[in-house]
């Protein structure tokens, strides 16, 4: 499968021999962008002291090591006049469709995660990670309820000297619509379809948490673990991310940032879709 | 008004910090989901069984019936599961219509995905002109864990172009087996007033 490409005149995505996205071309520039699913193991504490609480509904508190979901991904490619799709199966609880519509300048990632297995009695916090060679120098941007973008810096707070004991959780920020990073030449942004947590823990990388299943309460008040038990096997979550990539600055066309704002508006205020049974009507009668 | 008020009150409850952040207990989360569902159905059509004291949700239905100046009975379906590729109307009817309301104050193009059980469909716009469409399989990675209770194996994709600002556009979709319903001569109608 090495070298499979889907795309259109605006954006092209190339997949490597593992079945992972590894290169994106858009607006005249090309960068390595590898997308993968990983998970953190949730920290377990005795909840007796503040420093020793479990990861739970109120606090994201993983162990700092990250685990790969899969190293070999099964993929299928579907091409047509309106949309090109790559269907990826990572394992029996993570899969994804990556698609590019004919007239859109972004790529859509529709992920399906769950039920997260906990047979090993370890809580898991699943992330999607986009790793690029953009030299972001520890700087990334997250939105403020879809309005102003706020500059974030790894292991840093603007108004005091911070010494983070938990390097992952301490660098996570809330996203309601977008997370982005850039260097002098290229900019990468991911739009989310719901409020999620996200960060950039390495130069050029963006990660977003998509699903969690935890086995311990964090003792902040809910008094139960974040482990949906009603159906006996945990929840399955499905959602979308939208990847936008392009030059940081542009003299001749709208900047990548400007396009992000338009697409953000359309994606978060989509058309309302109503369906009606028309069995009793021919087209002419309906017209 | 009572239909809207039920949804307003529900949205008020949804402002509680536990509902916003997801730190509510599991049973409370299901109760929140139920309230939202009831509220939305109350503001849609065919909400007969929602609450005994609310007879039928008519808000959107009345808007369209009034706006279109027609006696056509808009029985809009509750397709809140379309995000997981489930829709009772498109899965169980050979002919159905899709009406799209654009809430943005400028016209938009949008690719629409409708879950369907077979591969052969024709999409006509309101003038009777065929709209290019494509069928894409719905991935079902794990059969034994397939969570969708649905007949649909495919999604019908088409581009809804130039949806008017804060206005609507309708499409007529039928299976090819019923293509006798597709007009042979495509008549162009007067452009409706947006």
C-alpha cells in the first residue's frame, strides 16, 4: 500500500506501507504529517491525598508513557467523483475513515473508538496524534470558546514560574473548536466537532483526546469511575476531526487561518437535515 | 410555545457544570440525553408520544408549511442518529425527500451523507435536475460489536450547492428501481424567492 494518495486539487494525503497517513500537500507546500492513535494508561491512586488521586471524571491524570494502539493498519481505498476515502482498521476497537471531498480544501477524519477494553484492569485514555515536521518550538494555539485563539507554550505559564510534575496533564488545554501550530512556512490546524482536550507535547505534534474508560473514582465528588456500565461493555464514540494545512502567510489568496474561520463556521453551524417519506408522491406531485 | 419552552428548560439544565463537563453520574448522563431528545422531538413533527400534555410538536413543520405556502404535509423524521449512519426514513422508503435549512447568513455548499440500504439512487433537485451522487460503504470493522441497529450498508453522498442564507432547499431521492418516477424531461421552474 506504500504511496497511496487520495485528494483533490486543493489537498492530497499520502499513506505509507503501514497504512498510516504520513504526508500532506496543500497550497503548494508538502510536509510529513503522521497520524496515529495511541493511549495513556490512567494513573491509579489511593485518593487519600491530593497528590495521589486517580485519573477520573474531573481530572485527566495519565501515566506519562504513551502506548501505540496498533503497528499494522488494514486499509481500504474508495474513490469516486465526489469523495475519496481511506478506511483504516487499527484493531477491533479503533477504526477510522479519512476522506477528502472533491471541492473542499480540508481532510476529514471520522474516528470510531470503543468499547475500550479493560480486561487487564487498566484504565485507558485514547488520543489521536498528528506528528509533523513543522518547527513549532513548543508553541501552539487553542481556541477560547471558538473565538480568540490563545497562545500556549509547553511547560510554561505566563504569570508565574511553573515546575510541572505531570508533563502530560499539565500541558493539556481545553479545545472547543480548534488547535493549531505553525512555523515560518507551514501551519497545521485541527478542528474538533465537540469539546475535547488537546496539547502539543513535542515540536510539530498535536494530540487530541477522543475517548476514556477509567476504573477508579478521582474522589472529587462524582463517586463513581468514568466507566459506562449500562451496556456491559463500555461506550463506542464516533466523531470528526478536520485537518487544514497550508502556508502560514499568503499574499495571493486567503491565509490558512482565514480558511479555518470559514470552515469552522460551516462545520459548527451545519445545515439542518430533515427527511420525509415521499412514497406517496411522484416527483411531479412533490414538486 | 410549550414545545419551545420544554427545550429551553432542558437547555437551562444543560448549563449545569456537571452537564457541560461530563462529570455527572452515569444515570444522570442518560437522563440528560433523554431530556434533550424529548426537547428536540417536541420541537419537531410527529412528537405525539413525547409527553401526554404536549399534543404534537409542530414548530418546524408549521414554519415550512407556512413558508412554502402549500398544503404538503411535511412529516419530518427524527433522524438524530444520522451521525452514526442510522435513519429510519432513508432506510425504509424507496422515495424520500431531503430538506436542508442553512442557518448561516451567507449561502453555502455542503456535502450531505444519507444512510441507505442499497447502491442505486437518483437525486433530483427541486427543478428535477439530477444531482451527481456517489455511494460509499459504511465501514463495519467488527460485525459482532456492530452497535448500529440499521439496515443501511452505504451512505449516499451528494453536494447540496448554494443553499440560500437562512433558507432551505429540497431534494427528491428515489431508488433506480423506481426510476419511472424520474421525469424524462427536466423542466426548469422559476427560481424561488429566497
